[in-house]
C-alpha cells in the first residue's frame, strides 16, 4: 500500500486520484493524528468490498453462492463430496 503524507496528498490530489483509480493498490493518507488517517481506493474496489460484505454477512446469498459454485464445479470448498 502506498503511503502519502496529508500535505503531499493535498498538493498532488489529482495524481493520487489517478493512481487509486488506475492501480490495484489503495493509498494510505497519513495525518499528524493517526486517528485521522484515511485510505483512498477506487470506486470499483469499494463496490466489490461492499458486495462481498453483503454476501458473506447474509446467510441466504452465501448459501446461494455456495450452491452455484458447487453445481458448476462439481466439488469444492463447502461442497459435499
């Protein structure tokens, strides 16, 4: 993960946004107070994280996903042999 000081982030906001959008790595923006640190990721990755959290936190979508994976592959993690 790339780390950028807050002041450098402000000065190079456009470049940081481009790197977060184009790259697979998030950018950690550090402040003097560590509780104020933030992470910048591209919107696609954020959407994927939210979808994964939803699927894994709700038992019904998780069961549907497991069933679909098992039926398409014939076997796998969580599949009955």
